[in-house]
C-alpha cells in the first residue's frame, strides 16, 4: 500500500500532474497541444531507492510488476 503511494507520487511528479492542475485552475488552458504538460517519459529510467528494507523492496517491486 505504501509502496503504491510512493510510486504514484513519483509518476505524478514525472508527469507534472500538480502543475497541470494549477495551469487549468488558473484559466491558462486554451486548447490541447501534443507537448503541453507532457512531462518526462519514465520508461527505461533508473529508479533510485534509498534503503532496502521492507518498504524499499516493495517500492522496487511496483515498476517491475508493471513492466
């Protein structure tokens, strides 16, 4: 459960979810463009995990399960 939350937060940062929400709420969104709020592609990226206890191992298992 905690590992899923940690992975979801990493994805939200990479995909600029909060920034996109603020952009829309501020009324700055006019139309869709392919590169608008695209964020970073995480496929093939290296995931650094500090600590390899139970939570660290669970966080490391989440992207491996989705590959």
